[in-house]
């Protein structure tokens, strides 16, 4: 009888050890943010939790105090239409069906807003004059640089297209002499 009793107690203890275990916690996750080519969209990525004891983990995405997504099961989320050249802070909250939660903050800075300057001569004049601060002949420049410029000296750069000039909203003085331009529209400057 005593042997039977010890065997029963042993079975109960073994059963209790395996059936009364606390479910695992959601592991901390590493968040990666990628500013997309348009400069004002960001993709947030994180690893999926692969532990069947937790069940499906769902995620909420916050940007500042605003909830952007709720109960998503993917491991990526794209945030669009953000302000250019701005730093944001967000939070990702993972929720397991076991009731466990884990949150992690992330921070990113969006890209700069560009305007097109398709004429290489015009862009070279802007680079030489210090208005195109990146100094790269690539057909574009930072919009804030154009908005800050009050003077352009573009004389003799073989310019045939002044596209992009409309973004120079604080322009007071401009010299486009000795170029191939037939007309220049200063209506928005």
C-alpha cells in the first residue's frame, strides 16, 4: 500500500511540474527602422516570436501617443506621410494569448525633401554658389536649401531649363545671363 501511495504522489508531483509551469515570456525584440526612398515613409521590422507555448503574438504600433495599428500578426509595418527631416519616437507592443506583453521603443529620423533640378548647368551654378549644400551633381537638391536662398548667380552655365526655380521662394536677386534660356518664370519667387 505504501508503495502505491508513493507512486501516486510521484505521479502527482510529475504532473504538477509539467502542467503547472508558468508560460514563457515574450522575448525582448530588436526593432529595425528603414527610411524608404521617398524620405517620408519608414518601415518598422521586428522578428516573429516562434514559441508555440505563447500562441499567436499580436502587435500594436504607436507613434508618439497615437496608435497606428492594433493586433497585427505580421513582423513589419510601414508608416507613411511623415514630415521630412523629423525625428520620431514610437513603441511596439507585443501581446501573447497567455496574457504576457512586451514593449520596445524605437526612434528614427525621416529623410530630407528634395526638389528636381534637371538642368546640369543650373545645378552646377547652385553647387558653386553654395545653395545646393550636398554639392553632388545628381539632378536634385534639398528643398529647404532652395527655400533659404535669396541670391542665385547662374551666369554662363549653359542653362536651357530653369525647372526647380519655383522652389526658391525667398529669391531677391538672380542672374541668368549668358545662358540658353529663352524665358524665365519668376512668378512664384
